[in-house]
């Protein structure tokens, strides 16, 4: 698949929808989502619908999130250039691509081998380079590279993964959906001190569940 003028036109329409209907106001988020060709991360059968605000199935019984969800999570993260960001759940690599396009230093973990391999190949083809891409257990994070300025969890956790909070720097933020598998609440944690966190709530969403260990 190529990135045609038609695709670019559809992206502009999507970005206006995110700005006007969803209320995304971070122009850096909107600019990145206008640049990243979402259709390249999907199977060709979904190409015509790639810029609708819909989730689609990808490998390993996972999904690529609604563009509005990607935009909202990214905006809540308050991404600044050259920040170290840990992403839990690479998936097909679309969210990773948005963060890299925002000039963040992205460290990303995926537990599904098929998805890890797909995202690695796709991002390489698009000349988008995360700092580190790992096939591993998202619950464990990447302590070798900690502390991180921001952490983004793209799958729903039933309980708070405390190990990830330990890997945040003081003043850092983690955006994570938490709750049972049918519906989660999106939260943002800001690390005030080693043992003190501010917790904010941003409404109900549906994410695939966060699972432990790796799955070959």
C-alpha cells in the first residue's frame, strides 16, 4: 500500500474531526496524527476505512485503537520533544509511530511475538526509529532504561502495575486504562515523590486486557 493524496486528504478530515468533535487541542498530537499513515498498519481489507474513528482487528486477537483514543491518550501524556517515553503494548506500531513522530525517545514493549515482529518491520520501512523495541513482559517494564519521563499503557490492567510507577521519574506521568476486561477507566498518575502520586480520572474506555509474560 502507498500513501496517496486520497489517504492524506482523509487524514486531514480525521484531524479536523479530532479537533472539532473530540476536543483534541494539542497541536503537536494533531500534527503527528496528520503525518502518520494509519492505513499502513492495517490489513488491506480495512484500507478504505482506516481514517474513520474505528478500532480494527490486528494479529494475535488484538486491536488497533480508535484514532480518538490514540489522540486522547497521547494528549494526556503531555509529550515534549526528547522525553523518554515507555510504551507498554506496541501492538501494530501505530501509537509508537505517533510518539516517534512527536520527536520523543520511545522505548516500547510487546508480549505478542507476531505483533512485535510486524511493528518492528513496519516502523523500519517507514524510517521511524524507536530508541528500543522489546519482545517482553509489559508488567516488568524496562528497568534497565529507567527512569522515564512518561509511561503510556495501551492495554487495560485489572490492577495497578506498581513496577511501572517505580520506573517513572519524579514529576513524570503515566496514562493507563484500569478495570475489568469489559470496560476500563482511563487514569493519569503524576509522580510527586517516591511514594506519593496524584491520580486523575478521564472516563470509560474499552481496551484489550494487559497480560503478563511473553507469548510466542
